[in-house]
C-alpha cells in the first residue's frame, strides 16, 4: 500500500462504539477518534402508547411543559407538550434530536441566532455544542431523543 493510506474501523468501548481513523504515515500508525455513536444495543423490540405514560410537569420562566418519558438504557425518549407562551427557564447544553409534531417551536441559541420549527421539521445538536433555549407562542408537541 502507498504511504499515507488510511482506513476507518470501529472499536467497541465499554458502553458504545467509537469510530476510529487509523492513519499510516512515515512515523507508523496513529489513531484519531471521530466522535461517539449512540449505542442502541440491548433494547428489545417494543411499542410505546404515549398516552399511557405518566405525565410530569416542568415549569418554565413562563408557561409549562408536560413530559412523557421512556428510558432505554442511556437513551431518553420523550413526548413533550409545551403550553402557549412557554419560555425555558435555562440555557440547555444537552444534545438532542428533536422532531416537531404540532405547533411551532422557537429556538434561540446563546449566540443570538434563532430558528423556528414547524410540524415535520427537526433539529439536532450535540452535547455541549451550542447552548439553546426554547419558547412557544402556540401549544406545541415534540418528540425528543437524548
């Protein structure tokens, strides 16, 4: 093989798969982590009737959010309903994959950028990547994985 060739492999860490790039150069092999991949192992097939999951209340600076939460290993899955006029009481730095099912979600990033999600739209953000907070003007329902 030519000098400078590389290939990608995955090595299993204790709780998740970590992609690794192995690079061969003039000084031998080196590795570079590419980031983490969510581990979805150990979760048997199942269905969730979200209406049967107990609802918890989370007050914002204004308004309220009602969560229905399932935990699958280290993955949290939520159906969240925000009241009209909701404003989060904190800047969130947790990563999420979020799908808007109904209503309209306004998301403000700490750097001032704003985004609006309407039904069928989603966003994704990594842990500790870009602090964000949510608000609504109308009742809004989301499906969130984090």
